């Protein structure tokens, strides 16, 4: 890669990536990323690459896509989708505002694909997320909703619904009624601690409530696609909720004792929960634990 190409690519990276992986981003060596296609149930699939899991519904009416990872991966994602369907991509839903889920919006928007998201996602993208520049107009959702909305295509009833303010204040779940599949964005992940982004409206209480809402929505056989990681059932989400409540209890206790965020990070009160939160992929390193405890502490402090 030439220097000018590298510069272009770096310019296209969300600030959060350049500043370090605050919420779910790995090392941005996009040239090495390969997109893996996983079938979930019926016509619902997900694509694994770098960034959030991309949900895909295929059928005669066209492709419905959920999240779009990073801008440099748009071509690879489009190629992977072509292996599932020759129909055009018709709509793109953003589960939430983070750059590892919305980074391709501008590219897909320029292709004329309608972007759909919760009202707050559009507001935050238009303002600029985590200090980044405001998103280009073409990258903004053209359809937004407040509570729930339904799409009817490919023989599916697709419900897009608002979850309590958990990971952010614009978290959506996407439910496929016939395939019995839920995509829940980063409210639940199998590769990390609970991710409460207080800077974008996320809360610990909302996380616990949202996880309960997911468990209540799911049936015993519902397949749940997390924002990052592998497909699970409601039992794994319920266990994650129980562990989140335990982490909330422990950190709240230390806050009430008057401990600073540095002291809580040093005490690492949730060390034994790490392996329970992270059920796929490598265990969290020290930096990930530090980021989690800092975000969790700050969110809880403002919720007390
Ligand atoms: Zn996220």
C-alpha cells in the first residue's frame, strides 16, 4: 500500500479507533480482514469480519442488512452478500451509533440504500460521535423511529424496537418472527464485558433492563445474534444479566465506600466475572478490564 493510500484509509477511520479500542474495535488492519458467512436460521445470516456482526436477510424482495462495520470493508461485505443473494441491498439498519457498526454508512448511502435507525442514532451521527466530525448527510439514516417499527419483506415480519438506554441511548433490537432470530447489537456480546457508553447515553440500569427485555422477547429456541461474538440462546443472555447485576452490586459498594475510579480499577472487583462475561474469543486483557471498570464506575456514579 502506498503512503497516499494509507493516509486516505487513516482519514476514513473513526476517531475512536485511532484513539484506541474504546468500544469493541480491534486493530484496524482491514487489508487482512476476511468476511465469514454464517447461516443462523432460514433466510437469516450474519457476516463476521472486523467490527459488529452484520445481520443479513435474503429473499425475493431484496437484501436487508443490519450494521456495516468499517468503511474500508464495504466492498468485502458487498461481495460476501453477493454469495448469498444476487438481489440488491434494499435497506440497512444501524443497531446503534458506534463506528464499528456504522462506519460503512456513507458508502452504502451513496449506493442509494435506505438507512434505518432509532431517532437518537441520527441525532448523534449528525452531531459527530465521540469527538469525530459530523457524519456526511448521505451517511445518516433516512428513516428513523421512536418506539417500534415493522418491515414486511421476504416473507418475514421484521420488528425493529427500542431497548432501554443500555450500551447507548439509541440501541435497537431486530426481531425476525418467522426465522425466530433476534439481532441485539452491542447490548449483548459474547466477547467482552458489558459495554456501557455513558458518553452516548448508555446506562447500567438500562443494560440490565434491556437484557431482561431480550430474555423476555426470546423463546426457548430463539437464536440471538450478538453485536460481537457467536450466536446464543436466551439462557446465555440471562446469565450475562445475572453477572451484570453482580458487577453493579460490587462496584456500587466500592463507590459508596468513597473509592475513586483509580482505586476501583486497581482493586479489580470483577476479576472472577471476566470469564463469565467473555464466553467466546480471547479473555479480556488488562486494558479491556480497565476500560470496562472505568466506564462502569462512571455510569454507576451518575446513576446513584
Ligand atoms: Zn457499540
